[in-house]
């Protein structure tokens, strides 16, 4: 159950990041010199790209990187010590993720946190990560989130949800993780006028999104079929990855596993 909406002035966004960085590793969209926006580990002073509707590379890479260290081998005398690198040493925070990206993470949950196979590397990252979702006030003409059961203001999966009001953000705390962060004095109670503005922005974004989406009558079946198909295919890949991890070649220093 959400609390009453709060407000965070944009001038206080940087102090909010600094407070969050005391206990979390932060990830957010960053625009590269090539003009591509990607999720990267940041310091509070880094320039975050929150204006882009969606980065070209998804937030998935924060949880499921293309390559990562999985095992470390150390030779001590005549013995070999093997250490897993699945531990996440510090809580993590992801900022600026749009609803479609957060919904996509739920599909990964179905695959990698399933009954038949659990990817401990994904699991540890998922459990230790706070998701700060951002609403899409202006969905692009190419967006189709409404066709997959989502929407530009879909809140499911977010711990905190930010709505851009211009000079400030309307903030909704959706989980215990999110509510703990809103205890900061930087957050104040939103006014009725600000709540009404956010509601109007949500309504207009939904109208734009619905107008560009295929028939809603087929939405549920299309989404379910896609989830089932992608889950089955990915489960096979995941099982293969698990086997490959177990039978990884011997190494002395470091193994890097490339996830395709």
C-alpha cells in the first residue's frame, strides 16, 4: 500500500543522490560521447541522462551483464581454492528506469528465478537492488508498452516512482525499501494541485500510448504467449549456461563468462 504522494524539488535531486550513494552503488542512464545513452555505475556528481525516453541499452545489463567474473581460482601450495563471486558487497540503486524496462526485468525473474533453475548471480543482484522508476510523460511514437500489459506510468516493480512535474518530482513510495528512503527531510508532502497535475499527465500519456497500440482485445493473449515463448527459450539457454558454468575449463586467475 502506497503512502500519500510526496514531492522532491529538482534542486534537491543532487542531495538525494548524495544521500543514496552513502549506502548504495548507483546506476543510471549516462549519455556517451557517441550520443548513445546506457546504464552505468555513477558517482553523484556524474551527469545523468534523464531526458532520454529510454536508453539504447536496457537496464537488464545491471542485473545480467554481457560478461562478469563468476569464479576465482587461487593456487595455494599444491591446492587450488575456488571462490564464487556471486556476493554483492553493497546495496545497489538504479535510477531513471522506465516502466517498460522494469517490466522486462520481471520476465527475467520468470526465467532465472524459476523452480527448475535459479541463477544465483542474478538472484543476489536482484535482491540487493532498489529500483527508482520514472514515468514517461511523452511516450514516443515507437513505444508499445500498452500492448504488453504495461503503460507509460506503470508502477509495478518500482520501489520509488518519480513523475516529472517540471520544477519538481511527485514521488510515490511503493515498497518498504522505497518508504525507508522517503524519511529524508528532502521529501515533503505533495499538494492537491501537484497531485492533480500528475494525474493529468498520466491520463494524457495513457491516451497517447493507447492510440498507438494494437487492439487491446489481443493484448492479454499476445503478452502471455510472448512470456511463455521467451521463458521457454531462455530457460534452455539458462540450463545450458548452468551446465557450462559447472564444466568450465580449468584456470588459475580469472574466468570471464560472456552472456549472449
